[in-house]
């Protein structure tokens, strides 16, 4: 029963999928992070099905890419994009650490958030239009992979604040259990990507780890730790990074082979 409640809490918090009757007690929240990557699984399955359907219908690359780029936002409600935009504002201020943390909490949208968002979605749209059936499964699994890293960060990396959404989940989490579960997600996701396409899968698996360590370094250096907004920033750049690496490696492998 506790695990079912934890499942509902995770989906109620990080997706727009209706979850009635979620009991947000500390006891039930202990394992909520364990179900976070499953939301990525829902996105990945929908991503693959919609891509395959549009391919069968003969839809153009631009239309297909537009729908695929918007799909994660439809399912999550854009919660991670919000964190990405706030982080772009904070990082672009080049202010002191405390000021950056204040900007993260500011509900107003600055010019750098808008610029960053436009650049992000243009890159996403462009590279998504190059996705093919040869490696779409790798990209789809990437939504699980990125959330497994994010869940691992919640229970292993230092928080920049003692309060906030991320702290509320991290502080009550059964950290040892969450670390083990996130490790299993990561292993399964890496195995799945390599199985789907060995060359591109390995490249994306390595890219995920590189982005994770970049995230840790950046967060500690500029903010003194991670926050919920920074977690959203990481998730977005990890997902985009996997798409970019997939497409680039498909070009490289095509030339070599």
C-alpha cells in the first residue's frame, strides 16, 4: 500500500497524469523517487508509438519533430522546463551565489530565460527532425535514463537549500533504497540503449554520465549544491544531449560503415 501511494505521489508531482487520492505523508514519500523514472518510461513508450505511427502515415520530418518535442511537456506539464528557464536566468546573471539562488525563486521570467528557451527548442526541433527508426528506441529510453540520473542526484548530491521541493523529497527519502533502485534503472537503461543500437547506445550512455558530472560540477561551483530548478535544468539538457549525440553518431557511423 505504501509503494502504491509512493507511485501516485511521484506521478502526481512530476506528471499531468491524474492520480486521485495520493496520501502525501512522509512515510509514503520515502520511496516516491523510486517511481520517478517510470514517468520517463511513459514518455518513452508514447514517443516510440507516436513516431512509428507518424512514419506509417507518411508525416513529414518537421511535423513529426514538432509533436515529439511537445510530447514530454504534454505529459509532465512542463515542470522541468520551468526549472531550465529559471536556471538560465540565474546562470546568465553572473551574480554571486546567494543572488543566483534568489533568481531561481523569482517567479518572473527574464530575457535570458526566453532566449535560452528559444535556443533549446530550436535545437530540439532540428535534431528531432533527424531521428530515424534505426535509433528512436535509444532516444525513447533516454527519458528513463535522464530521470534515473536525476533521482540518483537527489539522494547523493548536496542540496543548495534546506527547504524547497527537492529538499522535501530528498530529506524524507529512504536514500539507500533509492540509490539501489536508481542504479538498477541506470543499468537497465544503458543495456536497453546498447541492445537497441550498439554504437549509438554506447555513445548516449557515456554522454549521460558526462552530463551528470557536468551538472554536479556546475551546481556545486555556482550554487553550492542542487535545487529543484537545477534538477529540471539537468533533465532538459540530458534529454537534449541524448538526441544530439544519437543524431551525430548516426551520421558518423553511416560514413564509417
